[in-house]
C-alpha cells in the first residue's frame, strides 16, 4: 500500500524542503541584521533539514522509477518496464523535471557541505552565506513545484507501459555527465554566496578568500570533468566522431568555466596580495550568473541545438525571471557595497599580478566572444530580424588566437614574481624554453605528418611553451634545494596543483591540434566480403547479423581490422532499433589508444546488402579528455594545500581565545 | 601626472585598445559566419541568395528519398507541403532522418530550388521539432491528411 503513495510522499517532502529553504533564506539573514545569535544559529540545522527532505523527494522519484509506477507522468515518459534497473535509476535525470530536481538536490548538498565544513567561519558569515544559498534554493524549488513537478500523476488513465528513456541517454556517459556538470554549475553558488555575504558583512579580506577559494576550485574541477565527459559522450554516442560542436548548450557550460577559470586566478591574487577585491567579487557574481544563464538556455527550449528536447516556454520565463532577479539584486548589492571594499595595491607592469590581470582580461574576452556568438542569434530572433545561426568558424577564428595569446602569458606567469619582476631575469630563465618550443614545434609536423603545417606548429609550439616553461621553473626550484628530495618536499601542494593544471591545458591543446589536423574520416559503402583502407588500416566486413538486446534489436557488423596484411583485432559496430520509442541508434565500435582511436559507426542500410559506414582515424583524441582530467586534478590539489588547514587551526585558537574573553587583549 | 595616475591611465588605455581589437575581430568573424535561415516558401520566391551558405528547413517529403546505387549520394525533397526544395547530399544521414520528419539542412543553393547540403540535421528526440521548422509548418497541413 505504501508503495502507492510514494510520489505523494516525494511531493510532500519537496514542499517541506521549499519551506526549509525559505526559512533558511530569511531567519539567519534577519538574525545578522538584528544581531540575534539564536536566529543566526538556525542556518546550519535548516541547511541540513533542507538537504534531508530534498534527498527524500529524490529517493521517492527514484523509487517510482524502480517500481515502474507509470501513473507518474514523468516516469511514464522516460522509463519502460524493459529498461534495465541501472538505467531506471539514472533515467531520473533523463529529462527536464528530474534534472531540475537533481539540480536542487545538489544545491542543497552544497549548502549542507558548507554548513558542515565551516567551523572556522564566524557565525554571522555562516548565517549570511547559508541565507544566500537558501534564497537561490527557494527560487529553484519554487520553479520545480510550480512549473516542473516530477510527481505529476496521470490518473485515472495511466498508460500500460512507459515511453522509454531516450536511447541516446541509455549509456554510461549519461550516468555521470549531468551530475558532474551540475556539481560544477551549482558549486559556483557557494562562492557566489560567499561574495554576497562578504559584501553585506563588509569583509572581503585575505581570510575571506581563504574560505572561498577551496569551494571555488572544487566546483571548477567538477565543471571541468563534467564538460570533458560531455565531450567524450558526444564523441562515442552521437556516431559522428565530433568532440566539440560549438553548440549553444556546450557553450552554455563553457561560459561559466571560462569565467570560473578567471575567478580562481583572481582569487589567488586577492589572497596573496589583497588586490583585485571588487573584481574577484564581481567575477564570482558573473560566474554564477552564467551558470544560471546556462540552465536557462538548456531548460527553456529557446535554443536550436543538438541537445534541444521538447520543452515548455512557461519554464523559460520562470528561469529568466529568476536569472534577472539574481543578477539584478547581486549587482545592486555590489554597486552599493563594493566601493567601500576597494583596496589598491601597486604593482609593476612586469609582475605576476600584471600577468594574472592579463590572464583575467583574456579569459573575460573569451567569455564575451562565446556569449556573443551564443546569444546573438537569440537576440536577432527576439527582435524579429530573422533566424540565423553562428557557425563553428566564428568561434574557431576567435578562440584559437585568444588561446594562443593566453598561453604565451601563461608560460611567463608562474616564473614571474609578485609585485615586480626583472624582465632580464625572466628572459634569461625562459629563452631556452622558448627556443626549444619553437624548434621542436616547427619540426614535429614534418616528422609526424610528412609535411609542414602552420596550424599544427602553432598548437604544438604553444603546448611545448607551457610545458617547458613549467619544467624550467621546477628545475630552478629544485636546483636551489640541498637535495632533489628536499626540494620536492618544500614545494607546496598548491604549487603542484598549478603545475598539473597548466600541464593539463598543454595536453588538451596537443589533443585538439592533432585531432583537428590529422583526423581521417571516410564514409564508405561496405557489404560482407568487402574491405576498405583508411590511414594504413584495412577494415574488412566479414559478417552482418541480427542480435536482440533487452529493449532493442540490432544489426551488428563484424569488422576485421588488419595492418600490413596482419590481423589486429575485430570491431563490432551496431545499428540498434529501440522498440518502445521506435527509435534507431548508432552504437559506435571504438578501438581507443593513447596515440590514436579507430572509430567505426554504421550509417544506414543501403538496401542491396551493403551499409553506409563511417570510418575514422583520430590521432591523439584521448589527450583532449586526459588534459581536462589533469586540469581538474590540479584544481583539487591546490585545495588540499596545507595552508587551508592551518587556517582552521588558527581559527580554533581564536575561538578558544574568544571564549576566554581575550578578545580585547588579542586586538 | 603622478605615477599612480599614469599607471591607471595606461591600464584604461590598454583595456580600451584590447576591447576595441576584440570587438572588431568579433564583428568581422560574426559577419562572415552567419547562416541565415530560409523557408521553402522564401526559397521558391527567390528570396534566398545563391552560392552562399544558408540553412533551410521543413519536412522530408514522403517518397522523395533516393539513394544512388553506387556511391553515398542521396537526394530528397524538403517541403512545407506547398513549396518544394530539392536537396542533394553525399554521406550518412542522421539516425532520426525519416520521410515525414522535420529536418534542417545547411548548404548552398546551386540553382533555384536545388540545394547542395553539407550538413543534414535531425534531432535527438522524435517528438522534438526544430523551432524554425515548426514556424515554417505553421498553418500548413500535409496533403495526405487533407485528402
């Protein structure tokens, strides 16, 4: 009997979570205004309660999926009794309503994490931060309950079976891509809340940055992994072999990543030097606003995109209002309070401060160009000036030179000193790295491809410049130590984070360069007994047969791959036909490798026993995602640095001092 | 001028110069990379330019898809059920490409009503209709339901 009312329980839990969020938004903030510690102390338990009820609601929806309760509209539209159980649990976020619920759950989770790991924070700061997060969560829970309730019932005419999960989403990539991406998107709400709380409380000092930095880095690392997973998923799941399409939805995730990258660097300057304060706060606001913008673009259906699914315009309006309120109010707070926080610290033109400033400017320019290319078609359409789309050439034309420029400065940054650095010394340390990068980068395409290519050289020189300048810095740091072991020990984890993160970008650049320039793609007709040669490999189709899966039937081809007349391995691409939706799907056969991927996808049955096949040779494609993983690892390494834990200890000492009534003495 | 002011002025000038370059580059590449959308009706009226990359959309006409028996060349007709546009394409069509479904094609008009497509887009979700196509089809009914 209980199982019949699970959706109602979930709905009820969601309403309770909204109430908790509203209280969390109002009570602690009122407490800070009226200086009532009791009210401020409401923040932590409310954050916990909100997360608890969100988790209950989420579990109820999962249970409805597992129990095949097709009287719930969302389950009926996105599941099917034949769907394997693991896809039933992930189908929860397979469509709009569940995605937004997951978004809210993760937001609640971040809020809960802040409430748990904030023992070193002053009481009023915790109250303000959690209150701001409560406001954001209230907005989203209202959105869920008003426009996209996942517990909506289809009674009394409930369907016999569900419409099934979109086959594209029945895949491991989908299991982890959205949660990772949301962890990143939503994670930026924490630094946003810290920024607003700092502005309201009038404290944006070094301590503030030390609180905000770890949260920002972790969110950024999640977003990095999320974007990489999305790219990887598109690569093997869509059957085109593309890894980035400059599709508006991809851009929507890239925007907060770019401004988030600027933010983590600007936070570094604020922490080390106390400068760029207002700028850092503004970036925090911008980054979270871009996350919300991304949510709006994806969830409102205003986009023509490969990601676009059927959507309801009322939802778009709601998120747009939410976005407008968040941006408007936070910029208002910024305008009113930021001038008081400004604190200028002088620095020379050639210094790490200046180089990081350049980094920030370039990243912001990149953000603006992507934003412009993404929103321009929407703007023209809204003004009734025609329907246009902006193609990849636009983005490539701007993004490539900006990235190269960014990397030039990235090579200099880590070796420069704060405040002032001698140009001669910098030149002396980096001349060798620069020359080596130029020479190797220029020669490499000759050796690999047999002929010189400007774009390959440009990419490789850029990547090598990053790697070699880092190597030089590392070498200098270790050379001055008594022994290499002692030198390594002396380097902080934050430094290693920087090294690994920057290395990651170099690896990604190598991947992008190689796969963009040396990719071999051929569309061929192939019948059993026929073969084709691509990039030195011979692909022979041996057999075509039919196969039955749990909820699909498939045409499977057996492709024997040989090289120099010698059999290497066999690949099995498939064209699946999902029964419930009557939807065909390409299941790609991949042979991954560090230096190259082989990619075979079945196109369509040409009727006479042969199939159109898409065969590709993709050199270094794995480096794209490997680099992104390294970047994420770098971001996390920087967070576990000792100094963030030392702060905690210092704060504990301060608290005991407080308790002993030594406040005055300490000041 | 004191050094601090001078530094500030340099920052502002530098920023302005960078911004100007960025805006210039952006507008330039934007203007050369915009693909305008045309409906079969507009193309039939001759409103679309020849030999320039455009996008067109509508429904794939029933019975119009023809595969060449030797190569991967294919021709089909995109229609709003009043005006037709013939499309030539070479390669693999997307999984959800079907007769009677909405598609968007990207390519150049070789002559009036004949398009050489470099890209054919059908969407991920069988219930989804590209917004442009939905607009094109507004008020127009497939002929077979009228009969």
